């Protein structure tokens, strides 16, 4: 099997896995190494390197989901069924091993602000860059035997997250990745649309 095939197999096996335990298949040092490498190998527009990643372990991971729980409480108040479902969901996220926060730092684009023809594209490029970092790390987590799901409680939790961990006010939270050792059966492959009409080769 070629390296390309092996990489694509890991990408193909990647799934959203919600049933996670508070165990890890790798050491915290290895997790840190993978996160660092993700930041080093993932491309960004004009090499701005705007991605920022924070890993929350142990009690800090649990604290994140306390923040989410508190932020959601006013939105489900008065609806006991929805409140119970929300509590169960947040509890399951909190029961996983760790959370990884993805941010974008817009200030890295300051040196290219003179490129006015592209200025209206900067935000989209940062979003695309964040998505690439998430996918690279998610695929690496799959290769390491970890289960992953990605949440987006931003901007609801942004201010409290920045306050709690003294994060630069300029950074923009884009996603929260939850990781842990998978429990139970892996979700079945997603149905894929036929390739016809989705690509062309022009020679």
C-alpha cells in the first residue's frame, strides 16, 4: 500500500464518534506532539499561520463543559425535555478525555492588509485554514486510535473561555474538538453520492 493510500484510508475511517471514555490511546506528550506537528504542517493563506490551538486536559477539560452548560441554561429554561437532553449531551462531552480548542488570530493578516483586492477574502481564508487544521488533526487522531467529535458552541461561550484561560481577546474561537477512547461499535460508513458529475479530468 502506498503512503497516499494509507493516508486516505485513515481519512476514510474518520468518523464523528460521540461515545467516548475518559481514557486515551496515547500519552499526553504524544498528543502534544501531534498537535504541534499539525500546526507546523497545515498550510495557510499567504503563510499567515493564523491558527491557534489550546489543549484542555483533566479538570480544565471538564471546566470547558461547565462553561457550555452554564451558557446553554438560559436557552433551555422553561423546557424540561430540552433541558434534560442538553444536560445529557453536555455530560457525555464532559465524560471524554480532553478538549481541543481551535482559534484564529486575525492579527497575523496585518502585514498583508495592503492587499486591498483580497481584503474581503481574509475571513473566508481563515475559516478555510481552521477547517484544514481540524481535518489534519482529526485524521491524525484516527490514526492514533482516538475517537473525535467536533462542536461549535462559539460565539456563545467565547467571552467566558477567553476569561477563564487568559486567551488573547483578539483570537476568534472556531471549534471545540472532543477526544477520547472510543467505546462501543464504530459508526457505519456514510453513504456517498456517485462520483459522476462531481469531478472531471481535463487533459
